[in-house]
């Protein structure tokens, strides 16, 4: 009898089954890797947004004149009355960072001579920075500013600036009171006429006789 080298039907079926199990495992691992890459990409995008937002806010504060108002009423907000950092090529700009109630969205408002809330006639630029902001606190004391930011599910970000002093309010200089000058009219009495006395004749001169 001849020795035939080959696989039996049972061996082929077992190898196909094992290959199917391996392929399923490979596909599942590739799918998991793809999902993890998507999550990593989303995380990097969010962290990039947070980093960019903190960088812009840092530059806004560094370029300010120190006139910074911080309010925590229905909106957490900070307004920089004048800063040299403009995203729209303005010489100086008023910039406000406001956290809106809807989706806890942080927006940046840039313009000049506007008040909050912004009206339709105001010429401002509003940029949505990020959503899902849990913490947005700014503390200003003397020449130091502390900023705290945290997005949902992310690590908090904080930074401190120094050398930004609050503007000193100039006191109005009081003008000295001018006293009214009273003019007094002096009455001068005419001097009494002095009787004229005849002058003595010069020596050697004989006065005329009548």
C-alpha cells in the first residue's frame, strides 16, 4: 500500500473551526482597538480645546490693564475692560468670558463699548469655547489672579498670573476756592491851598517902587 500524505476531512473541519474562532477574536480585538482610538481622539480634541481656551484666557488677562470685574450671579463671568489680546485685529478690546446655563457652555465675547447681556445692535464677536464646564472660577487679589477650570470628566486646570495690579482710582483734585475781591473807593480830600509868599529879591537888585 502507498502512504498518502494529506488531511482527513475531520482535520480540515477542525482547522476551519479553529480559524473561525481566531478570526472572530481578531475582529473583536480590532474593533476594541478602533473604539479605544476613537475615545483617545475625542479626549485629545477636548484636551486640546481646554488647553487652547486656557491659553487664550491667559493671554487676555496678561494683556489687560488690570480693570477686571468678576461676577457670580446667574452667569459666572469675568470681564476685562481693556486688553491688547484681540482675535479680530482690534487695537484694544473688551473681552468677557461667560458660562451660559445651556449645556454649561463657556463663550468668549469680544468687542468695544458693550454691556452684558449683549443686545442685537451690539457689534461683538461671540465664540463658543467648550461645553460641559463644571468649574470656572477666577480670583483677583492685589496683583495676583488665580484661574480654575474643569470640564465634565476631565482633570481640572489651574494657573496663576502675577503682576496685574488693579487700577488705582484717581481722586478728583479740589480746586482752591477763589475769594471775591472787594474794591474800596478811597475818597481823596483836596489839599488846602498854600499861600504864596513873595520871594526875597536877589542881592543887588532893587525892587521897583510904585
